[in-house]
C-alpha cells in the first residue's frame, strides 16, 4: 500500500473512538475527574463480574443505573454524524470504539463496521443459557418494578452485554479491530487519550503498517509524538471539517 501524505488522500480510514465522543453527547465517563468511578467507588463493583454475580444489591444498583433516562436521552453528536457520513462517502474502513452506548449505530453507521471492544449497553444476555435481546425489554421490566430481572427462558442472571472487569475481550471483535488497523491507509483517534489497552495499541500498529495517523482530542494523548497530525479542540467543531464531510 502506497503511503499517503494527508488525510484527504485516504480511502480506507479507521476511526478509533473513545469516551470523549460519549461525554460530548452528555454521557458521563468513568475514569475522569468527574467520572462515575471517581465520584462513587461503589459504582466500580457494578462493573466487576464476581460482585455482579454474587451480590443482589450490586445487580439492583446496576439495573437502576441502566434505567437512568439520561443515558437513553443521549443523541449522536456532529462528530458521530460526520463519521457516519464518511461511510456514505465510501472512505471508511471501520470504527473501533471503546464506548458501549451504541451512538455510532444510532447516527447511521453500519453495525457490521462498528467493532465495540467493550461490548454494548443496548443488549442484554443471560449468564446461564446465553439468551440475548434488546435492552429495552429488560428496562420495561425494571420500570414496572422488577429490581433484578431474570432470564425469561431459564431464570438465570441477566446483564448488559458489556465487558466487565475479570472478563476477557471478545476475540472475534478484537481480531477484526487488529485486522482493520493493519490494512487501513489512515487512522483517526477521536476523543481518547490512548491510555487504555489493547485498544490504544492499535494506533501505533496502524502507523507502523504505513497508515497516516491523526489524533483529535481536547487534551494531550500518549501517542501525540507518533501521530502525523494532532488536532486540539471540541470534537463537534473539528472532526467534520477534518474528515471533509457534511454531518447532517
């Protein structure tokens, strides 16, 4: 693959998206100064598999958080829509996201091109029989007073299909992300400090394979010195212009 000298020349762009894209949509992050884990240490238990499975109160707290109207009221931002427009322009290789909110798909990105490394909050799964379904099904039960909804088939413990602490990442999803990093001609890291692995490692991997590397973030990242271009500022202001697409 011939090396390119600017993002304008790219035809197989990999988008690597992080928490900054979600916080811009009004969804709180976890690790930041005002993150959920920073303000409420108990919240981390909700994201730990062993606690979730053995403690009824932890599961009830998790379902209360999932039912929070603020998360479901969040809408895609201009940055989300710009990424979806990049696909319509035929220049998107894939989206690898650390976010679990599903806003890329809501914005119009094809589900087959969105690799959700940490899973999705928009579906549920039974830990016993493996049955899955849309999260809306379970949230209706929570709204009706079921504090810890069980699987309608086997009665097993249910949960969101997000990756919890003590779990491994889905090998197929991670494999698809690595493949995209190895054969894209440009990688754009959006709203991430590139500090959480293995996702952060995709950026230098892509650059090593010859991709043009761009970072768009409002703060310094771990790989600013590796990138060919670094853009500071609000994602909604900077990303549509950078990608050269209409976001509406």
